[in-house]
C-alpha cells in the first residue's frame, strides 16, 4: 500500500522528538512514501481520532496522558503492555485490528545491553511514577536480586511494592530523604522530573556503577554530569527514546533491524539545535 502513515499522539506534544526519529528511520530504510506526524490529542479526543483512521495508517506512538486511556479502545494488547497497564505503541494490522504494545520496557533493556549491562545483582529506582513501573518491568528481566525504590510518600511506596509483586521483582521501599544511599547500587535508574535529583550530585560515590537517567532535556543533568566526572557509565533519556522508537519502527514497517545509528544521530542533532 502506497503512502503509509504513522504519528505520535499526546498532550502536550510540540516538543516530541518522535517525528525526528521515525522520519530518519524512513529515510534510512528508503521508505519515501511513508510519513510521520504529531497530533495534540488528549483522552477526550482519542476515541474520535482512532475512529477516523483509514487503511493507510500503519501505527501510532503514544505519550502521556494516553498510555492507559487507549487500552479500552484496542482489540488487544501484548503481555508486556499488560504487565504495566500502559501502551506506547499501537500497530494497525492489515485486517483492521488495533494492537497495543509497550516498547519502553524492552527499549530500556536494549539500551542497557548496548552499554554492556546484561545482568545486575541489585538496583535502585528513584521515583515512583509510570516510568518507574516500566523500569521495574525491565529490571524483572535483568536484575537477580532486590530493587530499592526511593519515594516521597507512603502511597507511592505501596504503589511500587504492588508493581514489584505483580512483576515478580522483590521491591524494598525507602524514603526520598535517604536517596543518596541509592547511588551505591550497581545500577541506578532515575525516573524523576527535571531538578528532582540535582541535590544528589554531590553524593555520587568514588567508583559509581551505571546511571540511567530518563531525562533528555536539559542534558546532562547535574547528577549525570557528576556521575560522568567520577568515571561511571551514564545513559540518558535519548538512549531510551531511540531504543523504544527503533522497536516501534520495526513493528510498524515490518523492516528489521531498525536503523539505530541513524535515528540516534538525528535525535542528537535535533537536541543540539534547540535553544
């Protein structure tokens, strides 16, 4: 079918890097008749948008606040998406079905694997939002021991323990005031908003392990910069964004492997060009 379409949906959406990454993939794969757009869509507008999609549509990327809202509107979701009740990818099949998946989880694992992190004996997660549950799901695949989650409230602590039980990960919770302790873990995944971990930069240990900070703007964060200064391995939000987008491209186009290097280069150029 000529003129295939895909897009990213969410609200707010104007700063999304997804169009840059997917269009770079199409160029690299020679898919000259494919297009990828962005649409400002909230939960209320989502049903009508999906209902209006024609046969030229191959897939959708979803950001907040749509990752859970979309689930009742789909014909099915993968086990990975069901494990965290979040869909960031919708593939529109030739027979008209809408199938939801979550590429954040395998994307996080792939990004770590690219840096040589295949298995860890323990890990720490900073934060307790939606990204933290995806981090736990990823850790269920690579962490053989306990995960400590550092959170700001008892409600968040209970939420993380719930996700741990559901995902088969032994989770211990600790108060955010003790977050400096997290930095001695072999793998630290920071899932908090910009500025939240800045005060921890002074507490980076002499010989840190691996830090995965899911932010990509502004970059580097003070924590990531301090980590690098101490010689530790650092992954950022662009690593996660690119790896999950590669998996989306593969699912939507049917072409494998997705062009990781070209997509990362395009993302780096786009970020460097922002004021």
